[in-house]
C-alpha cells in the first residue's frame, strides 16, 4: 500500500514538472501617450509523456521503498533477537533463583529435622526421668 501511494505521488509530481508555462508581457502606447501593459500566461502540457523518465523514476522510488522496508525488517529482527536473548537470560536467572531457593529450603528442612530430633530426645529423656521419679 505504501509503495503504491509513493509511486502515485512521484508520478503526479513528475507530470506537474513536465508542464510548461510561458508569460508574455506586451506594452501598447495609446493615442493620448499613455502606455497599457498586458501580461498573458500560457500553460502548455505536452501531449506525450516521457515514459522512460517515468519508468526510471518509478524504479528509483521502488528501490528506495524496498531499501526502507529492508531497514525496517532488519531493525525489527534485531529488536526481536534482543528481546529473545533477554527472555532467555531472565529464564536462566529465574531457574537459578529457584534452584537456590530449593537448596536453602532443603537446608532449613534439615535444620528443622535436627532440631526436632534433639527436641524429641530431650522429651524422651524427660519422660524417662518422670517415669523413674514416679516409680520411686
């Protein structure tokens, strides 16, 4: 769509540029000695249009539009690659953070187990002492 609009604009500008305009100024001296000036503008549009020049202009516009399209595509691809790389790094960072959390949770779990064992053994010892005291 953009290519067609640009091509139409170039052709219309080129067609206007092919229009020839001539201005004629004529001075006439009247019988009473005064001078009358008449200006006439004649505009001529040639019947034939130089198709070779139009085709050259059209090809030039097409080449420039294609080049601009390629630049846009390249910029979009670079942006996509950058976003993908950032997403991959973020994924790796999140995975590492998850692993670190899991490792720390396991350490806390082990510490809790050890504390529970110590607490249980103390409770057992206290229960034995109470049982012994009651036996006496």
